[in-house]
């Protein structure tokens, strides 16, 4: 809890006493200034008391929102923009006239590449802080950045009475919109799954009629389910164009699963890239050994995601010899995206993912994998070829169970 003070009972903070000290204390006259529990009558043990003792053994509970703006500033300085946004939002909700909270929220949104949200937050804050120069200056900068779109946003900005939750995500959903799949939380994955289930699904009917998945008979079902997921995430990435990547919300245990140094962070596209003449040209169906020739030592760089080959030659800063993802080029990274382990040892592992069990686990991990597929398509264009092993995927072995570390996915 940001900035909250937990009330501690006085007996948990006392220093060790000499023998007999407890007896002497019980015999000492009771000060009239010591607050007592209204239920038990005991001094210094009630967790609901504002003050445990007159000597100040415990602190008064912090007012709601106290310390949130400071915590937000610390997260902002550390580059943890999602956490900063949440802290500033809660602080501003508690006190709409808190300059640090309101300005910090705008700053966090701008760092998250959300100028529309930043402009809305500016306008909302100015309802309570009409003369704040920082907000006025930020509003003008954002107006210039958004152009004609700014007036449309401002015309629909919430009034002061509606402002408390204007642009504030109560979870990470809004802050993650359009982000790389690595930065999206399990809560959002479940939200996506719910949205998917609400759509008519041809795949569900096809699967219900299947006798077994390990035959060519399952091909229509496989294609239908895959296309449903791709369509869902393709639409998602088209609606949210930001490419921010953030992993600040992961636990320490999850962060330990990240092994790629200098990776898992936003990397702006280089301005000038000398792409090969064959960039984005079809390559047809390649074997794994043929795909391996398009590794980081080659000017043309290919990566396989669930059988489809993406040409990433325009990002040598990522996949070239000196890039943080150089070992991915020339390989199939499907299993790494499925399992969540971003290690070179996980490349080129081939399984029939549609046979994963239990079914709920299969659907959730396929959902994550296809969100990556759609992200690669959005970033690098249409696939330029196929990997031969996936042409008859049902003949591959079912995948082993994996622990739900899932940092990458």
C-alpha cells in the first residue's frame, strides 16, 4: 500500500525488559492520558485506536492518499510508469487539488505515450487547479502534439464532478492497452479471454464434432481457432497503436525469468536502416536448417512464430549481431512464447500445441501466443513464409506441462 501507515500495538514495539519489569509496570499508576480500547479497556493494544499511547509508541494512521504522490514520483524517476500512473491517479482521486499528483499523472501518461489520456488528465486537473502553470504548459504542448484531434478530446473532457476516475485504470488494463504482450498482466489475459468467449465461435462447434485432435481431421478446427484469436488481437493492435513495453508490474519471481539482457524494454525504431534487397519478399516453405541461415550473421533476418516466418530485417538493432534478441533470428521461438522462458535453449522446440492439456490451459496459452503473432504482424508486416514442420502440426508430440512463470507471454 503506497504511503499507508499500519498501526502497531504498543507491546510489539517495546524493548526487552529486565526481570520483574512487567510486574512493576502493572503496579504503576495509570496515566489518564493513555488511550484505552473502548471494548477491552486495555491500553495500547487496540488496532482501531488513533494513538496507542501518549508516548508515541505508534503513529496515527495516515490520511487516505498521503504518500501516494511521493511514491508516484519515485516510480517515475525509476522509469516504472505504470506504477507511477496508478499512484498519482489514486492521490489525485483523494485530493483533486494536489498539484504533485495531478502533474505527475500527466507526466506518467506522456511517458506511456498516451497523449490523449494526458490531455484529458490535464483538463480534468485544471478544473481544480485553474492557475497551475505546469498543467497549462503541458496542455499547450499536448495540443500542439495532437493538432486538430486535441479540440475533439477537450470537448469531451469530464467536468470536475466526473473527474475522479477519468483516465485512471483501477487495474493495469488501460495502461497496458496496445503494449507488447510481455507487459500485459494475467488479469488482462483473463479479460481478453472473457471478450473472446462472448463472440460467436466456429471453432467451438468444430471441436465438439472432433473424434481426436491428432489427425488431419482436426485441421478445420485448428485453422478456425487460430484465425479467431488472430482476428481478435489484430483488431486490438490496430485500435491501440502505442508500442510501450513495461515489466514494472511483475513480481520479483517473475522478473527472475527474464534472462535477455537489455531486452524487454521499449526500443524506438532506428531512423535509417539499410535493409536487404530481398526484404519482405516471399521465401516459401523452409526447413528448420534453411531457416537457420537467416540468423544474426545474415543481413536478412527471419523469425518463426507458430509456423509463420516474419522478416525482421528492418530491426537489426534488435535482432542483429549486437541486438538483445540476436539469438532469436533464424529460429522458431514459438515454444519460448508459449512457455514464457526467454532462453536460447527454448528455441526450436516443436510440439502440437493444440493437444495441450487441460483445455483451459491450452486456450489461455494459445491466446497469449496469438497475441504475440498479431504483435509481430503489426510490427513487421505479413509473414513471408512457413516453417515445414508446422504444415502437419498434428503429427508433432503434445507439449509438456510448464510452470506458470510466463514472464515473456
